[in-house]
């Protein structure tokens, strides 16, 4: 229908997914403050490499001396995120120029542009507010929301929506419930990461050697905290971090049960069988990676893969939701 727009949306979806992966890599390798200013890096368009530039940067930012292995990661992430902004702008231009264009695509494209500009602001605040937890979580969720909107535009503009379009309508309520549960779990995962709580429970299925250790949910879920504090490495005590980690574990159990039941329902339906298989495979992979994060003490490749698979799980649920739409919507 609109091949040019579809191609750009496909490229943007791939770039958005890579940005999510790279953002997780930057965050989990503790490079989120690899450049203490924004949008440049120590006042440069790229990270400082020359000896005199490094010396000048260290003098200007004595509280955060140059660490090249962190600075380049942060800047590569910014460059790629910047390219995604350009692609979203192109999507908007094509959406308004293309004739005909599927309904709601123009409004979705404009909302996507507003979202990614806000996402850029969250990226700036992540640095200038020293990894303020609510901003870090918002930046992660904003990346997933951007990815989701691009996928939706891609599917709306593609002429190949699939032979099973509208055959999953009877599963729509289950799909919507499963998607809602997944979004809550993604929020909990983002809050766990933003507060450095992934290893608050270093064992599985127990936590600190018991089934229910000391917790502090009140402090663990205070969303707005003092501005001006350096939040790198986390500032919460162990009971507060433990409460966040346990909430994420409980959420994982609820998510696995809800999406597992949906998978079984799809597997028992001939038109939904391949989608049920895909969903259960991605779901089991995500849960397995989460458990491995704990028992292997958060190895970087596994932790990054856990973030990426979370995005794939979201994409899978969105695809099911798209295929359960009524023909008119």
C-alpha cells in the first residue's frame, strides 16, 4: 500500500530494537554517565581521545574524569538514538505525503515524533540528574513504547498483514489482559534496574537463603527522590532493594502464568498454533534468562539478552493484539 513508508518503518523498527539493546549494554556496563554532559561528551561532538583533550576534560569535570571505555559506549548509543529521531521524522514526512495512507497512521506518526522527542529529553535528564531512578525507568519504558509504536505503524502500512488476520479475535480479551500484565512487569524490571536491585537476592528460588527476607516496600517504591544526588550504583539499603527484587519475581510469576495460559489457548487453536509456539518460546527464554541473571551474578551478555528478549516478548504480544483487531479498526 505504501511501500516507501513501510520500508522506512521496518528500518526504524530494527534501529529501535538495536537502540534498546545498546541502551541496556550501556546501563549494565555502568557507562550511563560515561559522558557527564549532553548532547556532547566533555564538551566534544565525540568522546575525547587526544591527551590534551582528556586533560582539559578532567580539569573541567574533576568529579568525573574521562573513562574512554565508558565514554565511547555512551556516545555510540547517542549517535544511534539520533539516527532513530531522523527516521521517525522521515516516517512523518512520508505519512503526510503518501496517498492513500491507512487510517490513524498520520496521527500515530505524529504522536511517535512527540514521544521520541520526549525520549531524547529523558536521555538528557538521565545524565544531568545523575541516573535519577524514575527518569532511568522512564527512559527504558520510553524506548519500548517507541519500538511498539513503530511496529504498529509498520504493520498498518504493510500490505502483507498475514493470512491469519482477524482469526485471533476470540483471544482478544486474553491478549489484552496478558499485554497489561506484561507492561506492569516491564515497569518492575525497569525499576529493578534503575535501583541496582538485580542482585538483592543472589540465590534462586530462595532470597538471601530464605523464602522471605527482610523487606522495605515503602522506601523501595518511593518514585520521586532527592535531586542532586549521584544515583550511580544505587542509594537504597538492602531491605528496600530486596522488596523491589521480590516484586519483580512475583510479577514474573504472574506474567509467566498469564502468558502461559494464553499460549496454551493459542496452541489448542489451529490458526493460533504458530503464535502460541512463538509466545511460549520467547516467554520461556525470558524467564530462563532472568533466573540465570541471579544464579550467575548478572553476567553482562545474559543481562543484555534479558532486556532484548523483554522487547521481543512485547513485540510478540503486540503482534497478537494486531492480529486480533476487527477488520474495521
